[in-house]
């Protein structure tokens, strides 16, 4: 029930416009986001580096309304890559295609992500293409496939709550892809997605096994993005059983969430990247983060009190 309410709130334009004005809401967001400016994200990345963590940064925003805005976002990300290189950070980018004009012109969004990926390649960096709701799943994969044939420093996110994901992994294997597997954070109908947590978890494990098996046979670079300790431990166990070395895959966890697990994985000599978000368009993202684990709502309320 609470998850459904939070996902509804993430799509409600009136709430999106009104709630961020309140000081207590902005204070709550600070737990999961260091600030709204890129300098805040880069400073957080530097702080995490001192603790042994690598990072991924993303500028929040989606479904932009003009191609001019998409061009500005592309320029911003290229400038951000320059700043990351200047600071010598082990920091990747994560981008959403709808922030690069995908709704308006799919070809233009491809050109934008290609520009960002090419710039990242020159600097020895890496770009992740986020996955949004199922309206965009197929077109996002097509853009990724095109970019991946030209550049190897690009990966894509897949969502375990979708029925199609195991098939998408098999489809992408010939590209020797980098794949970030997550559970999924959107409200999807039962004809395309599992609705029960147990079903999502089971499919997440199945897809994780496909990716771990693909390391040796298909040159896959798997990344597992979850805060579910049971799943994290299961993935660790399966990797050990298969003789997969720790350096052959990564875990991605969100800034400010399950820091105990982040530390545990790092102490176990795993590759861990912390995903840092910034930007003024944080409300939909924040609601989806709470919906992923509704217990976070009580955590936020306790901290506010």
C-alpha cells in the first residue's frame, strides 16, 4: 500500500511542484543527496574516495520538454567529465535518455549519449545508461546496442521486476556488455512485471546467475544494484561457488542508504561504487527511492524528529 502511494506521489505534478518548497522536505532529502549542484556531488565523491569507495554521479531530471534543453544537459555532462578528470576521481556517469531528448527525437538522444560516451572515452571514464519505465525499455536497449558497437565504455541498466529481463540479458550477450541489474523502481502493470516482492527477488537471483555465468563465457561485466542484504549475500555466495573473482563484478549502492552494507562489501574486498545524485529535479527520484524500501519513510521521519 505505502509503495503504491509513494509511486503515485512520484508522478503527481501538483505534489512535485508544491512539496519541494517546504523546508522539512528538503531537509529529509539531504539524507540521500549531498546537494543540488554538481560541486556537491563531486565533493561527496572526494569524501567517499578517502574511505575507499568509487562513485557514480547523475544529474536528476527526466522527460525534458525541448531539444535545446537536451543539448544543455549533454554539455553539462561533458563539462562534468572534465571536472572529474581534473580531480582524478574514479567516478562514472549515469544518464537518463529522456533527459537527453528521447521523448522528442530518439535519434537525437542517441547522438547526445554518443557524444557523452565519446568524451568519456577520451578521458578514460565510463557512462551508464539508466533504464526508465517500460515505455522506454525497448528503445533504450536499441540506443545502447548502437552505442556499444562503437564504444566499450558504456553500460546499461536492466530491471529484475520485468518478465523480459532474462531474455534481454541473452540478447545483449554478443556485445560483451556491461549490465547493471536492479530490482526496478517504477509502477508497472502485471502484464509486464512481477508484482510480488518474492517473485521479483527470485527473478533477480536468476538474472544475477545469468550474469555471473556470463563473465567467463561471454565477457560480461555485471553490476548488482540493490540494498537487500539477503540478495547481496546470495550473490556473493554464488560468485564464490563459481570461482568468480571479486574484481570481475561490482556492487552499486545509493548514497546515504545502507552504509553498513557498503562498508561490509568493501571490507570483503568487493568493488563498490556509491551512486550520488544531485540536481533540483529530485522529487520524483526521491519518492521512488522511498518506494523501493518503504521502511525508509520511518527512518526519515525519525531523523527529522
